[in-house]
C-alpha cells in the first residue's frame, strides 16, 4: 500500500493505492475523526465499542494514531433493530469509504 497525491488537489490530500477488494460503498459519520455511525445498505449502524484503526497514511509509533492519518477502520456496530456486524472499511479515492470485509 502506498499513499499518493490526487491530481488537481494541490497536493493537500492523499489517496491510498491498495489491492484490497472493495465490496460496497459505505458512509461514515465522524466526530473528531473517529466513526460514530456507519450507513450501509440503507441501514444505520452505531459502534458497540471504540472503532479500531486499520492502516495509516504514514507510520506513527503511537498505539492510537491521529484519526486524520487513519486509512481504514474495524467497527463492531449494531443497528437500532439489533442487527450486529463487524465492518472493515477502507478510505478510497475522493474520500469515499468502502466496505472490504463483513463479520471478519
């Protein structure tokens, strides 16, 4: 995985090239850079425990990285109806988040 600047963005943001399969687009609602809600397939899911960072734009030695550097999250979440899943999501081009694994 390598970070690269996106064309036309003035070099201010990065995307991550990866060979991880993107399954479905998801929407993440972030507070202070950390997911507080995930919308997938028309359903809203809320984290049952703190989301776990999965990958970074640059290496940092700290155990809990600055959220803006995180390229993916593992989120154990439930819907209001009680449906529960473990989501693994990856940030792709244009700031879009993608589901890469479900119930991993």
